């Protein structure tokens, strides 16, 4: 049975390559969200041929959704006719901008040796293609199975997933009574199981000042100098503290196994002049300065403590600087998530990796978030991992590529998971 299943994947090598190329050739750029309907229609045709019932769902009302750039998603379901679990493969179909530095056609899907090039090849149209081939091979090689299989391709993961997985999860598409196992074929590589991700908190800090003439700064109050004091406090007291906080989560790369903080941006005083403006700036004391903070926290930390810690930094600065006031604004937060290593999808995938690759699976956690956050938090479904072909460091890079052999091997792993969970 199992050798037949593995050779059914091998027999589909040309189909796997063609499918990945076709998907790359549909430029689903986000922003702004181009060709979402086209890629969903393409997938619908393919999956209807396999007997799937297909729903095309527009995330009406989601951020970014408009008649010009509608947020289309596809959810396809195949019932065996026998009771059993549902295994769901979820891929995002959007890709990030092309950027500079390409030597290949970003939407050509060019095959060169073992590599297929293009924007989204690695993140994550290669994974989407591998999961479809896994399902097609499983169906061809397995006359008798039970339960159901779902394949979804969803919008906007690259911009938060609110027009994709979050929207579907809010409508019950990832409810544990409907779906029992989820694989997200993100490019974590074929020998690694990604259990989850760290938490995120984005905040804006604004320091307040008073505008005055730049030649008489003593008549004003500089919001930039106040921010300088805030940054110094962060530099000398918060960064060293964060570096001491280590997680038990197997985050890759290992430098991300501690709490981290990035200052995404800083803006203060007079606005930047438009490009091409040749005049001089005006002399003013800055009455406002803002930074955006990106704090990544660990499963061992509580988000309320993370927020209180920053507020304490600001209050310490306030204690030393008469007249200093600030506002702290919450922008966005995501709780850390980590699927249990003993959960069925992890155990089944680990066994399949061992069988296909002849080595033990590596367990990792992602430094940044992906759509698992919505499946966990909105869908309340815990039995979810990211597993798929492709090298994570190639994602969003020029000359992004995915390896054909890597796609084929991970398709075998996914096919064996179906065999394990549905027969
Ligand atoms: Zn991705």
C-alpha cells in the first residue's frame, strides 16, 4: 500500500512541476491583492476534476476588500462517504511585491535543473502544489479511506490574513467539530515541523512637546529630546533585560529564542519634504515625536506584563524629566502559539518524515507569525502545524525558488499523513 502511494507521487512529478509553474504565473501580488479570483478559479477547476465540492468565498468587509481588489478565497472539500476525521491543507495564495535584483522572470515559473523560479515559488505556491499532488496521489492509490479532505487557498496572509484565514475562521471553517487536523505548507523545509510562533505586540509611543522658534528653543519643549531619553532608557535597561529572557520554544534561528524588540520607525518634528523639494526646512522645536515598537514575546511571558514593562520604562523617564508626557497606543497583538508535540498531526508528520527522508524530524517554532494564529485563536483548533517544502530564507527575496525534489519529498510526507489519519 505505502510503496504504491509513494510511487503515485513519483508518477506525478511532471504534474507537480506544471502545477507549481501555473500557480507562479498568476501574479497574486499583495498589496494590493491582484488576481485572487483568477487563482481561485484555476484551483477550482483542478479540484472539481478530483471530485471536490468547491466554495469560492469573497471576504466582504475585510480590510483591503474592494470591487477592484476583491479578497477571494477557495475552500474545497472531499467526503469519503465514511465517518472519520477531516485533514485540511491551508495555503495562502498571495505573494509579496517583486522588489529589485531579479535575474529571472518573477512570474515566468522558469524550470532550471531542480529549481523552479518565481515570486511565491517558495512562499508558498510550491507548498500549495505539493499538497495538491499529495492529495491526488493519495486518492489514486487508496480505494478505501474514511473521513474527509479539505484544501484551502486563502488571501492576504502576507498582510495579516484578515481577508483570508481569519475571515474563514470567524465563519466556522476551522471549528474543531468540522476540521480535526491542519497542515499549513509554509516553507519551513521538508524535514522540519513548525509547531507555532512567538507572540507579537505592536505599539506606538508618542512624546509630547511644545512648538517654538528654533533660535529660542528654551521657549518650547522638544518632543525629540524626550524621545531621546526614552530610547536611552530602552537601550540601557530594556534591551539587556530582554536578552536574559530565554524560551523553551525551539525557535529558529536560535537568536530569536529570547524576547526581542525592534523600533520599526521614528518620526518627529516637521514632516519630510516631498521628493524633489529643494527648499530648506523651517526652524521649529518639535512638538511631537513618535516611534512604532515591534515587541516579539515568548510563550513564557504574558502580554499584560510585556505592556506593563514598557509603561514602566516610560514612567521612569517621566520621573526624571519635569513636564514630560507621553501617550502609549496599542496597535496589534497576537498570542504565542505552540502545538503539543504529542498531538496527532505532529506525531503523524514526524513518522512520515522519518519514513520518506530516513531521518528524525526537527521541531521548530517560527520567530514571526503566520495564519496558524487565526486557526488557534479564532478557530480554537490546536492540532495544527506548518510543514512544507522550500527554504525560509529565500522567502520574499529576489530569484526566489523552490526545489522540485523538495516538493516531491514533502508531497510524499503529506500523502503518508493522509494515509495514517484517514485509513
Ligand atoms: Zn508564507
